[in-house]
C-alpha cells in the first residue's frame, strides 16, 4: 500500500482513507495485520497507523479485541461508503456557507 506524496492531508488521514477504501471495496481482510505491519506497508510510523485505526474504530468500521487483533465489522463496507458520501455533503454545505448545525437541521426537517 502506498500513500500519495502530493496529498496535502495529514498522514493518519491518508492511511485511514486507504483502509476505508479497502474496506468499502471488500479487499480488506476480515482481520487486519498488526499496526506495526501496516506501518511497514504504508512506510509510516506505527503511531500514525494507530491513530488511523482508532478513527476507523470510532466510525464503526473496525473492532479492537484484546488478544484477537483488529477485525473489520461485517457490513462495514456499506457504512464506509455512506460515511464518504456524508463527508462530501458536509464539504459541499460548508462551501455553500452552511454550518454543520444548518445541515443537521435540514436533514431533521425532511
């Protein structure tokens, strides 16, 4: 796995994005390699990978189990796709001058 050198996002966001895409495409294994192995694959610091993994866990895509490693939650690919669309909607709303609160109010009014 490689990160794009010209990507302006922080490394942990790039790693999270790459893993998110792999999960959405169904190419991520059910059990992920260790953070150390992923760090070697991405050529980044293990702490960068851990930060990305925690982000994906908080999004509901991964589950951490002591002694069993990191597992992709079944159905997470569809959730990841939805989260990508939500992020795009938030960016579009911000470009149009709306806050997240405005966007939430619009959604609730539907």
